[in-house]
C-alpha cells in the first residue's frame, strides 16, 4: 500500500489569473488529477502560484516532477511536504482561485496572521486554501469563468 502524502509549494508565473491559458491549464490538470486520484487546491495571486497537492505517494511524486518541469512557472519552492493521515481537499481534483476572489495578503491581514516562522506560514496557507475551497465549492473553472463572463 502506498502512503498518502501531500506537497505544498509556491512558484512564480507570468500567467494572468482567469486568462484562457490559465483556464486550459486548470481544466487539463483537473482531468488528469481525477484519473490519478490526486486532489488539491491552486491559488494564483499576483504572479505567484500556491498549490496544495495530495494523493498516493507515487503518483504524487510523478506529478510533482512534471509540474517542476513546466515552463509556465519558475522558481518552484516546496514549503511543506510529507505523509497525510486524511485528505484536506477530498472533493477537489483541482480547486482554483485567484486574487480577484480574495488575495492571500488581504486574508493574512484579515486574520491577523503574523508570519515569523516557515511552519506558521505553511499552516496559514493551508487554512487559506481550505477556506477558498469552501468558498468556491471547488466548482469547475469553466463555471467560474462563465459566471465571470456573464457578470
Ligand atoms: C502551477 C501549476 C500546477 C499544475 N498542477 C497540475 C496538476 O495538479 N495536475 C496535472 O495533471 N498537471 C498540473 N500542471 C500541469 C503539468 O505541469 C503538466 O503540464 C501536465 O501534467 C502535463 O505533463 P506532460 O507535459 O509531462 O505530459 C500544473 C502546471 C502548473 C504551472
């Protein structure tokens, strides 16, 4: 039996939140994650991706290798990783939100989070992503984009 694990990383990108290219990235990742029973949440904020990805250790490690090679982002830094007793995003093959929904900086300020330690930041980041997943209902990016287009 392979161990269930997670990776939380951040990377830098020139992609624009909610652009067509970003939508294609998220849609295709969602399809592939469903097939491999990977779940998690991607937040896209001011040129930075924050991504929590979880699943069985082997497919997760393979996916992380592919993600690390992806030219659509750079300077990937793993903030936390390890075994995971229970999935944090069981219903999200690939949740997505961006600063246009709620910026991480705003959230940190609203929650009076003082980040002095790496581990505190990783825990705060997970709480933020879980909150975003709750707010977006992990709806498909297509429906988010459609909702935005019809506003
Ligand atoms: C920030 C970011 C997160 C990504 N997350 C996933 C993901 O969770 N699942 C996935 O299948 N692809 C994800 N991708 C896309 C992969 O990097 C890669 O393009 C895709 O798995 C296809 O891999 P391949 O070109 O080696 O076949 C992500 C890309 C970026 C830039």
